[in-house]
C-alpha cells in the first residue's frame, strides 16, 4: 500500500504529462501481480465497494477527534481525505502495513458491521500519505491529475509497438487484476481476446470546434459531413450470439457501463448481429423529447411497464461499428454511414432510427442550420437538438479523441443576469476561497420583490476574478449558515453575474420552480446593480419551449 500511496502522491504534484506516464510505467514495471493490476483498476475507476462509504470515515474520525474541530479543519483544508489523514491519531506499536491487494480484498469481503473495525486497523498501520491514499481509494475520487487514458498509455509504453489505442481496444474484455493485459504488453503471451458475445467498443470522441484556431479557414467543408447533436446520452446497442447460438443483446453507456437492465425495451428490440453507436432519447408521439424527460428513465432502480409506456426509449443511430461479424471501424465515416443506412433499412426497427444528416456546402450554411434546426431538417425534433456534430468523411472509428476528425459545435447558450446570494468555500486548491456560488433572480413575493435561487456555479472565472469575488464575499457577508455565507443582495448593493446555461427544467426543490442545466459564470457584472438583474419571468419565457 505504501508504494501505491507514494505513486498517488507523486502524481498529484507532477504537472508534466510525460513525467506522469513515466511514473506510472515505472510503477507497473516494478510492481508484481496482482498488486499492479489492482492499482490500475483504481486509477481507471474499475473498483467499487458496497459498504465502504465516506460517511463511515466521518464516523470513525468523529470517534477519535472533536467533530467540530474536524469540520473546521475540513472546511479549511478543503479535502476530506487529507484532513482525516492528518488528524488521525497515530497508534504506536502498529507496524504491519497491508498491501493494496489485501485492502481491496478486505473491502469486498468484510460485512457492513465488521468493516469499520477493519478500516480503523488499516488507518492505524499507515502513515499520513498511506491514510490519504486509502481514503481516496474508498471514496473513489483520486483527483490526482491522471486520467484512465493516461494510465492505459503508461501500460502501452511497457510493450513493443503497442499503442494506447491497442490497449483501449482490448480493455472492455478485461477485468482486474489484468493479468492477461500485462502478460501481453510484456511479451509473455498473445493479445487478449474477449469471449463476450456482445462486447463494448471504446468510443470515438469529439473536440469543440471552437478550440481549433481559425477553423473556418483551416477546415474545408467539402471534407466533412454534419448531423444533429442530440440532447440525450450516448450509447452502444450490441447484438450477438453466445457459444450455444442463443441471442445476446446489451446496451452500454459511453463509459462502457452495462445499462441493459434500465432499458429492457431497447434490449428487446436489438434483434440484429452488430454494434450501433447512437444517442438514447425519449420518443413520444413521433417527436424527440428534451433531456429533462429522459431523466425520468435514468438511474431508476425499478423499471415498470407504466414507466416504459410513459417514457418510451429510442436510439438515433449515427454509426455502425460492426455488422454480421464484420468489424467496420477501419472504414471511413462515409463508408460506415452508407452501411448503417442499408443496415437499418434492411431490418426496420421502431426503437431505432437513422440520425439525419444536415445538407450544407459552406460553414455559413451550417451556421444557419445550427441556429435554426427546425428550418433545416430537424422539424418537430428541433427542441431536442443541442448543436451539430461535424465529422471528417474519411475518418476511421478509433478510440479516444483523435485530433481533427470529429467536432462538436453546440448551440449558443442561454444567458441571464442573476444576483449572488450565497457563497461557500471550494475544495482542493480553492479551499481557502469562497468559490462556489448560489445566485437568484427577482420574483414577486408576499412582501414585494424578492430574490429566488435558480442555480449554482463554481467555474467560468479567472484566478484574478476569484480573488476579487472572494474579497467581496468577505466584506459583504450578512449571515452565516455553517460553511455557507449569505451575501448582501439589496437592490442597490450586491454583485451580479451573467450566467450561461444549456437549458432549464421544472424543479420542486427550487423556490423559483426552475433549475438550470450546466450553469457557469460567463461574466461578472461589476457595472450592474442588483435591481437591474433579470426576473423570473425571463426564465419562464425561456422554459416554455424547452419542456
């Protein structure tokens, strides 16, 4: 465990990407099985523990230190794992340090009643860095600046002529501790083969087109095709046959999570041999519904017939990865699109339809379509469009985010001027600053105009702007509710934010009755008094066509 903890500590302080890869590769090269495979699972989000939860750690530290002191320390430090690691009382005479594999096995095997004592014994035997790493492992949020892709890149670097994409392609068929993977990259065995009859394929991802400098001049529109960017969740529908010839159908999320149990209606419709890439939506009365409607089907523990009837799921397919045992990913996007069209036409399916492409000859044409989907082919589905996807016609389907192949171009966000009402300290590097903000708009109350909260945001501003907002919060605090500060928001005194957001939904949890989707601060209106901020009627007008 100490070696894994030291690795996490080094990664957390190392800003250079190539240096992180070297650190990871050295660890994997020098650490035996199964320890390194368990570490790889931790770094790639492949571990979960049924009973070990953050609240258990809070209870344990509360039994050993003053709870109020811990809360003050947690607010100041900004990270629970670091706070507990430093405050945990050292227990002299405890010299046994468990391995990472032992800890993971214990977390999986121990009952809910036995786990607190076992966890406490591990914390007693570890030093500060080890305790910090253990708590990070349990909470599942390492936050050390090393992504799953980076860890897989480090594994690939251990082999001869093995690329990160090669590792991505075999990854879905592997499980911790990844013995076959390490044996392959070290040249001790052949490339792993999956026996999954309906396997997940690592998805190809896009970049924001605005991130490409002078993209209108740099990209030739004749080289690209465009389609609508649907406001749903990306999925893969895969059909195959097992060793006994029985049909197998699965539905995967973009990250490879098997969500078949949540959408039995979709799984039942997968009567083909192949893999489709597309967007999961709710199709009701012939029209695609907003993401707010789709949320009624997401993360449900119980799927009833009534729920399926009220929120019928549907896939808009935009890529074909395999068909009848043939892998199509090496074909160009244009070739795969033709195959997809024929594939769906040959076996009509009411639960799956072809995502239409957008006709354009210039970037100005596509700009117009992006601004007004209803007039450019989206029709009744226009409200479910959040932008356009731009894909190079010659692009193969490869894992990750290859540069210059697929682009996303979202519609311009909505904007509203809202008043800062409450502020709270952030986490990590922002733990000393009030960087998490709740804001509101004006509404008619029982005693006249009042501010009603409509959202929260914690990004969209520079470090220099954060310092100014933090000073404003400290100088203008009028009340405190635990770690939350209420800030003055009188009509002539206060701070106005211009908030950008992607959409709105009805919300019974908000006093305003609405909730924003993906809000962020786009501008700080030091020049604008709170009385000139927007009213709830402005949001209601935006909400009407969105629900």
